[in-house]
């Protein structure tokens, strides 16, 4: 319920700000203390107060360490990784300094004689030229290395400053590693004592299994003293408190992530440096809106102080931008050196690496569900990688292809002749810059071949994009029927960017980030303050969380993604401010239930999923009886992109046929279960996919065994979520068409414009319709003849 200041609480009794120390803070609270009015708790008498893990002060950090410990393969692997990162950082600094200051490149390139040769050179009164093999002698590496004392004495001031900064940062990292050593030692004890799990078992345990043991351990050890039992959603809220806020802010377009650059235009920019600064400013740093990691400051909850706290946030962003600007040269040098050492060998061995693609940092937030852990997101995006790559490879320029073929022919012929000469006589390699020429020609040939499409490949853009959407789950409805167009390709490229673009984005991030912080993020201060006030809710035993993370379809659901029976009478006329865009609330709810089948959702969520299941049943029964228009059947349209995948699941042949989830299956076959999503064991008939297969008669008519008996539950969970995402998109498109027809009919009958809210919604759909019909006639989304 919203208070006068716009802040939400979970109780409806009082209008005062809720008490925050009790639900999540480390302070002890008397048993009769009321949290936010009306709810009190007492400790169960049988609980073990002497437990080492009783009343953990910071449960956010504790549960996050438990999750990272599982994903990081245990104590020794995690500490080895952090120690080697320290060694790597020191190596990059030392080796770079050595190359800059301690190598005499004139001697290395044979432009002058080494000092060790000078006495012999003068004694023989030699006055003619010098090269690296004069008189049968060769210049060695030791000849080109400047002595240590002389090298250190000649250090330039800029190099000394960089070394001091690097040393200070290395010492900070060392202290952080030591802190992690202590904290993860305690986590290791918790795994052994409370969860009964040894490190060697982690690779064969899914997160779902660890989570169930964690919930059982709460009943015994009472890590959280404010609730005798925790739910799966409570744990996710703790681990993903910051991530849920960022996902919702990106969804509501509160954070500036677009950048206009000359000759390129407007593009999305969300580098790791910018993302780190966002977390520091809004959640982590001293003076951030959040204190103690779990509690929003009181002044941010009061509407009357919004201008004051917005001004404070503006100053904080400005100071952070200034610090970024001051340290920009140091960070930029480090980024360049690290990128050179990291990618030089990879590019030399496989120049096509720069032309490969990756999911952008923006897409990882935009496509992420509420309450979705990192390994669950990675599993989805990994399954979508191959079809996404195949889809993007469809779009080739004929002009570029012609140029690439001819350049590859010329460069290849030169490379073949030089290699043939080298085979005949190895002295050819001694010719100046011969190795450089061979390397450059090889890179040119490899790059040109990457631009030449496969002549024998047959691409189906609509089918491929549907497969991609079945995994990434979020896509504009305007993509339907337009997968072959350049506009859709350009929009998708913003999510699935070239690796070369990612490298450039990270390299120039130290320069760009200060300006984005100062000129863009600072101007959004008031919007950020309003977002925190309007979309923060206090939960018992959890603290302040983003209200979108509750996945409340009544509060944050979109009527266009919600069954009619759940739409309140005034929701159609309600503003869009409280709705999550792209059906994120609804899809997140379905996803979380599939990942955690034991979770007991609230009544509204149960009712929502039951209504969705009923619609699946009706569509599937129409498929079996042949009633209705099959082109309009949402179940059939959702099953078609998953045809081969569903057939493989039904026949129990996970490795047979063409499967776009190869990476997922290979991980399962290796026994590396820690990064698999969902439950290892569970009911096979709980999802919408099984409902569709059963009621459509496909399962009975198949010669294969039943769906739930022949496939792994994790494979079923992934396929079920893919079907659910496609089905929800089909329902959304039907609701859009129905809205457009309804508004059109109202306007014709009454001869008067609809209310402003309805007019805005109608114009929004009509604008989508006009764009689609202009670019492609007869799109299934906008075929008004039907």
C-alpha cells in the first residue's frame, strides 16, 4: 500500500515509515517489536542459539557468498583464481615497464652495435655497416636488455607515477584477497557443517539442490532471526537486490544507456566501467541511497524531500565523474595493455575472432528476468548463441562479398607464392619484414573469408529469429513477420554485438564514462529518486527491495500480457508508470516458478498461471479437434519453432537431430551441473509445454515414449520456458489486435474520440501497425482482413 510519500509497505495498517533495523539489520530486536505495524515474531524455543551461523549480520553478503562459492567450484578454486589474478596484474605492470624502459630497440633492430661489441669493433678499426649477423655473430636478447640499475635510474616521471598507482591498487587487491580468504573460509565451514556438502561434490550439484539445503539449514541454524522459515524468493531477493533494481531501471528507461557519436549515430553504451560506477553511486559507496546494503535511506522515501535528495545525488554523481576523469589516463593505459596481452595471441591464431559476436552488457540487463541468477541467464543466452549467429550471418552485403572475394584472391596468391618460396629456401624468411608480410596477408585472407557467405546454406530468418526469441524471451512485437528486414537486424545487433565493438567500447570507456556520468546520469537524478521512492517495498526478513521483483501481476502486470479475469476495472485507464514493459513481470513469474518448482506463489500468481494454463489447454484441444483458424492458434504457433527440439525430448534422443542447445547438452553430458538451471528432479507435467502436448494429442499419437519419462527435467524446464515465452508473445499479439479492433469499432459507432488514455494506447498500437504494414504487407501481427 502506498503511503503519502509514495513509499510502499507490505502492511496496510499505518501510514508511518516502516522500521528497518528489525527485518534485516544486525541489531537485536525485542520479541514484541512490531515491524511496520501489526506483525510480530518470536523465536522458536527449539532453535539452536549456540549455532555458529545463528543470526548472520549481513545476509545479503552471506547468501551471495554461498551462491558464488557454488558457482566458483569451492574454496581452493576460488582462492587460486584470485591469487593468479594478482600475479597476472603484477606481471602486466612489470612486463610493460620492462618493454618501455629496459629494452634498447636500436640494438634489437640492429641499428647500432651492442656495448659488448664496441671494444672488438674499435680494435679492428671497422668502419663499414653493421647488421645482426656481422662476422657470423648474432645479436642476442641479453645484448638488447639495459642493465637493471641503469634502467631504474632512467625511469621517466610518468612511468614512476603509473607504477605507484599500480602498486597501490595491487595492495588494495591483496587486502581484498585476504578478506575473501577469511570470508570464504567461513563459507566453506558453512557448506561442510550446515549443508553437509564437500567441495568435490559441488560440480555435481545444481544450485537448486544447494538452495533446498540452504532453506532446510535456516530451520536449524536460524541465519535469519526474523523469520523461522525462508522461501526461495527470500534468498533470491537477498542475492539479487542490486541486480533487480538495475533490471527494472533499464526496463523503465530510467538510466541513460544511449550515446550519440559522430558518423555512427545513436548507439547503446553500457560498459563494465559505467556499470561499476552505477552500482557504486546508487548502491555500494559511502553516501549512496542505500545504507547497510539492504535499507533505502529514509530521506529517499519522503516525497517532500525529493528535490533535496536529488540535489545530493547530483553532487555525488558529479564528484564521481570528476574522479573518473582524473584517473582516466591511468585506467586507459591499463585497459590498452591488458587488451593487447589478452587478444594479441588470439587474433594471431584466429583473426576471425574479432568478427564473432557476443551478448552485449546492455542485453544482459535488458533480457534478464527479475530474480534470475547469473548462471540461469548464461544458460539461456548460451542456448540462443548459435541460432543468433546463424540469423546475423544471413545479412551479407553483395558489394562487400564481391570485394572480399577479389581481395582474398589477390592476397591469397601472394601468400601462396611467399610460402612456396619459403619451402624452397628458408633464407627467404631472413628478408626484412618477411614474417610481418606473411602475417598481414594471412589476416587479410581470413578476414575476407569471414565476409563471404556459405553458398550452400539455406537460411530461414523468421524461423531462426523465433528460435532466438524462445531463448532470450524478450523482443519487440514489431519483429514478427519482419525478421528479414534490415531494421530488425539493426535492432538485434544492439543486443548481439561484434566482439570488436565490445573491445572498442571497453577500451574507450575510461574516456566516455566521465562525460556520461556528468552530462547524462546527473540529469536523471530526480527520476532516479522518484524511482526508488515509488518502486521500493519493505519485506519482513529481507529489507528494502525493488517492488518489481515481487512479480505481482496485479500491481506491475501489463493488461496486454494478462488474462482478462485478472484485469481490474480501472487498469485499462491506469497510467503505464507502474507496469513493467515487454511483459517482464509475467514472464519473470513463469520463469521463477519453473526454476523453483517447490516455491509457493501468492494467490494472484497462482490464479494468473492457472488462467494461462487454461488458455493453453483450449488452444491444444482446438489443435486436436481441428476447430477454429489454425493460423490464429497460439499453441500451434508456439510449438512450430520448437518442432525438432520437442521431438527430440519426446523420443528421449537429446543428442539426435539438429539441436540448437548443443552447449547446454554438452555441459549436462560432462556432469558439470553447477551451471545448469532448474531442478535436477521434479514433476515432468507441471509446465505449459506438457499441457500443450497432452491436450493436443501429439504425445499419444507419437511413437515415442511420454514426454516426462524420457527427458531430463532440466531439458524439459528449458523447453517449457521457451514454449511459455513464445505462447505469451502470441497472446500479447492477439490482445494488441483485439485492442486495435475494439478502439476502431468504438470510434465508428460513437463518432467521437475515445478517452485520452485509450487514445494513447490505441495510437501506440496503431503506430506499430503503420510501421509494420508499410515495411511488409500481410504481417501476421497486423493482418486486418482476418
